[in-house]
C-alpha cells in the first residue's frame, strides 16, 4: 500500500507550536503501523525535500511529486499548504490550527493576512477531511468560510512529549541557579506577541509589587511582529522596580527545567486555536492561570484558574493567594496534572489515522 505523504515543511523549525505538532504527530502515527513519509522538510525529511520558500515548494514542486508518486493521501498540517488543485487519486487532509490573521488582524501584516485568507479558503475547498485542533478552531472556520461542516473534525493535541525531555543536568541546574531561578517566580512562556496579552501579566506583577510582594516575573519567549509596545511596557515596569527577566529562546531541557521550577504559570492570551504552553505547564504539575478567551477554557478544563483578559486585579489576587498558601497551590497543581493526563499524542494519532481511513 502506498505511504501517507506527510507535510514536514515546518519539521526543522524549533520554536513554533505547529512545528512541534508536526514532529509529534508524525512520530505517533508511525507507531500505529501506517506507512509514512515526510515530505518537504528542508534538511531532515525524506525525499522529496523542500527547496526555497515553503510556499514556493508547495505551489511549484509538490503537485508534480503528488502526480508522480501517488501517495495514499497528502496531509498538510499547517493551516493551509495544500496545492491549489486536487491531484487525481490523492486525497487531501488538512489541519487548521487557528485563524489569528482573520480574528486579530492587527497582529499580522496586511500582506500575510491577505495571503492567509486566500490560501486557507482554497485549502478548505480542496481538502476531503479537515482536522481542527479545538472546537473553537472549528467554529472559527465555520463562521468565516463556506465549508461543509461534516468535513471538520476536532482532534486535540497531546502533551506527553514533555515526559521525554530529560531533567536538567548539573550544568543546566547551576545555570538556572545562577540566573536567580532558585527562588519562587511567576512564569510566562510564549512570544512577545500582541495577542498573547503579556501586558496583563506585567500589570498584575506591578500590583503585587505595590502591595509589597517582591517576586520575579520570568518570560521565556522571543520578540514578535509588533512587540515594541510590549517591550516598552516591560521596561516601564522595570523602571519602577518590578523584577522582570527576559530569557529569550531556550532549548527544551532548559525551558522545561525553568517551567518545573515556577511557582505559577500565567498564559493570558486573547486568542489561541489550542494553547499548548499552559497544558505543558499543567503536565509538569505547575499551578496555571489562563484567560477566558479562545480555546484556553476548552483545553484546560477545570485544571487551571481563569481570569478575564483585562482583569489584572483578579490575576494579582490569585497569584498573591497562591504564593502565600502552599495548600492552595498544591490543590491546583494536582488539578493541573489530572487534566493534562487526558491528552496524549497516541490518542491524537488514533483519531487522525481514523480520518485517514475515511478518505483512502
């Protein structure tokens, strides 16, 4: 039987959630006995490998490869990335993660927003089955595009990849200590992206500071499109004396080492298609607070506390309560672990393979 051709164009990117989804889903599918091939990875994929831009490879080279190789199906895993036309005898499966450029248009460039809408609309049309990573993502698609709802299926991410990351070795632990992460701290992880609503965490930490609570806010993530105002907000808080530490991009062992040490994890995003960072923190037993927006309530369930995206007062009160009440913190840590245990990549792969079977 012909193998499944799996879109690996983001395989070699270390920092994005979609890249992690690409790698983890492929690995989990490979364990089910399906014949799988990675197509389009720039360095580590099987042939055919992508050349030049992802868009150029998909539009110019992929159709010819599909016609020549005739795989069992082609699965595009990154919101679009399908050829503009169907290939006879090769069904298409598409994963939609989010509609950020359409829901929060000011967070991306006008050019990217235009490209996103155009290509996604075409990909939704030519795909035989469409995976949405949350019910929120599914509803977002149905509200904005004319697509048969019977084609759209919700399949959540796993989170047990966290278990495979080795604990920090002695050198890493010493580095974490040297960075001052041997004391209680609040953690945010993610890009300094306007939609992530990082300002809410900064304002809450200022309120704690004004109340006499001196605790660092640690941020693990990179600059992003339009991050200038956020960086100015952070600097303003620092000028007042609030301890805000920007760690930038970290390798997995270091990143999860930081996460394990956090007293609380805060992720107040205004919109997520899924929202993996809070689930990762929950998997590690870290008490977690998310916003009431997007898919976050769907994903975290009763395993994390929730605050409105503009409610810095409630966020500050929650953090203050947790920091001074070990029993309350332990209760939320237990709830976090219990909820995160329900998400596995094996389950994601089983549901995905079932959809493959429907189109083959």
